[in-house]
């Protein structure tokens, strides 16, 4: 038994960025060389206890793809716990991606690591820019006992110990250690006197001061893309000879956590919720508006994959179609690469950001193609069953029957047509746009050779069908008849207002006023735009000294359209502004900032659909839309995160003296959102539901909800920012220019503005978010146009010969219980459904229209218990994963 007072766990590791200021190809070339060397070191030196490869299984995927003959050796070392991989596939950002993407990342990483022999029992978070509030619950859902993280904790929150219980909003906790000095304090570990006395001992003494409850201290000993340190066993031996106070052990994270937490009662501190403190480590709060194009496209792709393709494929599978699991694997792994913290953050070289966009586009193309195939095969089978062509199938991907408006593109030979139920009832519809398309020519092979035959033209019509009744997780079929139809036209209107049954928007003297017709409350000067200099970099916005904002407050009404289902108003705001930072400093204004805004009110909806369009030709600036809220000095804002709402202070109390306290970054009250954010007090609630916009702030001066549209900068990193003193983030010994990050392009921004006289209700907000997200799709069986859908032009097999024109796989009864995922199980033995309850009270829901067995599973899709009866309990602010045994 050692007589030394303290045990220092030296953990060799490499933090492996898949891409950054270098490309993924650079990373992989380096990976193969380094991994070859690492495996040899571990085999040749039995005293080299273990090595941790960043908690990512993707590096093993990449390595074995190039070194398939090494799979057995890797598996042996993983089983022996000498090489630690998992639980992640990639080190995902947790505040910029869908909650289900995080869970799926862990599912793939965990299953791969388990296949190799061992999944690291630690939710490892060495470098991501803030921690999602639900990570403790998600980690526990995968059976992980521990978490180790770097960023996001205030020192006073630690209460003298780097070990604490981290708790999610649903009450689940995970045993956690804060890497106070990050993941590299032991990167250059040495027994030389200068290093020992001037660097190592002071670090260990500080760590000891924050180590109440245990004599075990963690010393992470690695860094970005580092090569394994072959000398570590000898260095540790010499340190033990040199230091009479401490015992140094070459170890791993699991062994450290097991030793430190051997007496659980030693740590009583509980820290709750998201961790976004910027005291010791930079959080890069404003990275959420960097490279908006990446965020927007990622949102769109995630949404197609999670809310359309996966449930559509489940419907298809239940009817007899194959489930495209191999394609799902390929798409998800590409997305996981995008979701790595630097990648989705956009803080990369232009080459890398271009690769990220191309990767997302590839996933979207695969996704669109598969959606096309599944819809077409199902609709063709319905056509065979009822003996009719020119059908329109409307799919519903929510767990409750829907009676809603549905947008669709319809092709007809005639200008006038109608959409009917199978019983002949006309579905009311609004025609929003129509164009005539030439039929062109087709090649016909005759005995005399090929001939060109003229094809007649046809009409492409964009319509909104109202009051369609679609069963849950299923579809309904309608008939298109080309006759004297009664399509309501959306036409220009000579007025300065738009309205629906709930809301009224008026334009007067260049400004917009919103009236809630239900309560009579008004929001004057609904929206204005703020343009400021951005003297920051790809990590952080930075205000320019003595810069004043340029406001766009008064607009010009350019168009009003009115139809039976919706009314639309278009307003343009424009003014001269500086073209770049140099002009900002000299107060020149040689550029024009013009913003076109379209506001739409649809019947039955309680929100305003808003779209902004900007052709940006200005550099080094930030554009925000400030939305009036009617709130009276609210103390907190709210946003969705994971499976419920979280609240944040409008003014961060740490901001007043952050410089004096030496914070790594100013704790500004600019926050991320997953889907929506807002404010509420006695005057009601105002919120936004966004499509890819990820950053907001509630302004103190007028309680406006300020939504960042985009930032425009030209450098990867920059020294000494106003809100981030010191070295440049990223690579700080070379200036990396990123002209593409100036965003000189056409930009479109979409969100919904919600105003309610009542306070914010989680059920209402999540329901509105589902509605605005458009969790449905349509398909027309027709032969006129073969280019609208991605693969429409090509011949495909039709495995189904006849199916019912109306279908529902299952439904759930309680509308307050939401569904975040519906897919085939990873083991392909049932349908996995994730239900969640965003409210503060436990709820129960009943499964209907499905007679198979129901089994509650953990997040790793391992069975926990069978459901008795058909009712399922969902905890407050929590979730439950259910396997529906549909396939034998």
C-alpha cells in the first residue's frame, strides 16, 4: 500500500478532430499512420496500460476501412481495455443538432464499440462548446455510469470538487468529473526539473484544491491529433521516484472514475441543466450564427430524415416494402461527420466548410430519392387496388390523425381541376401558383428509325388542400379530376392589411402592427432590423469599438395577396450601410442592405409565417431581426432543448465583472435554440419557431426578441476580441482567411412568430413546432412530369400489387405526448418509437390501431419491460422508447 497522499491518474489520449482547418482527407491520412504506430506501441510495451481515442468509434471505422487486416488486433486491444473507443460515433455538438441526432450518434458509436468488445463507460465531452441539459439522461439511457467534460461549468458551481452529480430536467443524473484544465494539462508530461516544478506541480496543487472527497486526481495527457507518447511508462516511473507526495499511475478514464467515485457519498454536489459557462473555457456563444448556410441545410436534412423518410419507410415496411437500412447507415454516418463540434459550428477553413456543404447535399439527394421511391411504390399499389390513375396520396407522419391543410404540387393537362375524396366530395383548395409547361418531344423508335414526336403541354399547380383528414402514421388517397373545378385563387389585393381568424397585420407609415383578434392585444412596430459591424472571427461575434448600429425600421409595402386559405404581405426594408470594417471605422456608407420580408397568415393558424430574403454583398457585419414581444422587462427567456423547455436569464449576472474575474470569454446573454425560443410574463407570450436559425437574445432596453439571421466574417481566428481576450481561437500561429464565410450570396431565412395572450405552455409550443415543421408529404401518380421528384423519370420495381387506399399503422391518444422518432429498430426486429412529455406533470397515453406487443427499451434499444395493456407512462419532462413488435 502506497504511503503517498494522492494518486495522479495519467490518461494518455488523442483528441481527434475529424476536420477543422484541415480536411477529413488530411485527418484520415494522419490517422492511419498514427494508429499503426499506436497499435505497435501497445503490443510492444505491456506497461503501456491503455490509450483512449477520444470516445469516437468513427476513427476505428476509418482505420479498418484502410487496414481490414488489423480488425482482429483492434478488437483484442478493445476487449482487453487497452484501447478505449465509444460511446460516440463522432464528438457531436450538443446545442446545434436535433436531440435525436445526438441519440443516434451514441447508438451507432455504442453498437460499433460493443461489436469490438467494449464500449467506454463514460459520456466523454472533452471539447464541445457547451453541454445540452439532457445529456445526463441520454448517457444514463445508454447505461453509461459516468461523464467527463471540460467546458461550461462555473468554478463556484463546483463547490470545491471537480466531481459532481449532473442532473437533467427529467431528474436523471450521471456521475461527472470536470476537466478543469481541459484535456491537455499532461500533454507534454516530463520528469525534467523545470517542467516538474514550474508546470506540473502547480497544476496538481490547484487540482488538489478542487478535489474534495477523494485523493484521486485526473491528469488528461493528450491533445489535438497527438501521436502516442512512447515514453510515458518510463516518465511515470521517474515521476514516482521524484515526487514523494504523489503516486503517478498510467491509467484510463474508466479506472479513474471508478476510483474517485468508489465512495459515492463523498460527493454531494448537484449541478442541474445545460452547462454554458465561459469562465475557464471558451464556449463560443455566437458560433451559432456562423456559416448560417450550414445550419440551415443541416436543419433541412435532419428534418427530412427524421420526420419524413424514417416514418415513411416504417409505413412501407409494414406494408411489405424493404427498409433501406444500408442507406440509413450511410446517411447518418455522413451526418455525424457534419455534427462534429467544429464542423457544424462552421469554424473551419473554406475547403472544409465546402466539404461539409457537399456532404449535406449528398445526404439530401439520397434522402429525396428514397422518399420518392417509397411514395411512388405505395401510391402505385393503391392505384392497382382501386383501379384508378391520377391519384394524390397524402402521408401523415404524426402519431395522431390529422385534419389539416396540406401543400402539394399537382400536374394536369387542363388548367382547371379538382381534388376529391374517393366518395366524390370536393376538397377545398387554394391555388397559390400555376404555370404552363411545354410538353417537349419524345423519341419513338419506328421501322423507319427514330422519330421525334411532339408532346402536348400541361400545367404545374401549387395548391393548398384544406381540411384533409389523414390517419396517424399512414396515408389517405384522393382523386384528381380534370373538370370544372372550384380552386380558390390567391390574387393581388388592394389593401394594406392581411388577416385570418386569429390575427391581423396592418401596414401604416412604414411599420407593421400585429393584432390578436382573440384578445384584442396589439404588438406595434412588429419587426425591425439591426445591422452592426462584426470584428470577430469564425468562432465569435465581436463588436467594433465606437460602432453604432444601423437600423432598418421603416419599410415599403410592395405586395399583398389574398386567397381563401391564406393572405400574404411583402415589405422591403433598405438603407445604405458601410461595405466593410474599414468603412465602419470611417462612417462611410457605400453599400445597400435590402431585406425583403414576406408575412403569411393561414386560416386556422395562430402564428405568422415569416420569410426574409437578402442578397448579401456586405462584409464583416451581423444582421438581426428584432421582434417586438409586448413583454414588460422579463427576467428570463425560454427555449426548447431536448425534450422540454429551459429558462435563461435575460441578463447574465456574471457579465458585470467578467473581465476583472479573468473569464475566458464574456458571458453574454446570447443563447442557442433547438427549434423555438421566446419570452413570457403577465402580458402573454411571444416566441419564434425557426428553420435553421440557432441564436437569439432578449434585449434589455425594449424586451425585443432578437433573432440573429447571419454573421459575415473573413478570418478563421483573430486575436484579442472585445468579448474574447487573448489568443485567436483555432490555429493561432497562422492567419487563415475564409472569404467564403463572408456569405456573399442570396440568403433566405424562415421562421414563425407566435403571440399568445396566455403564458407559455410547453404542450402548445411543441405542438405548434410540429405543425410548422410540416410532418407530412404528398405524391401524385401522374405521367405528365418526370422531373419534379428526384427519381421520377426512371423505371423501378413495384413489389406491392394492391393495398388499401387508406392506412394507419398505429396512433397514440394523448396529444400532450409528442413523438420525436419512428424508425425500424437497430436490430430490425420491431418499430422503435420515442414518446416524450414536455410538461411538468407525468402523463399517460394509449396505443391504438396496433395489436402487436409493446416493449419499453432503453436508448440503446435493449428491452427493459413489456407493456401491460396498451397504456404507456411518460414521465414529466421525460421520454420513453417503445419497441412495437410488428415483424417476426
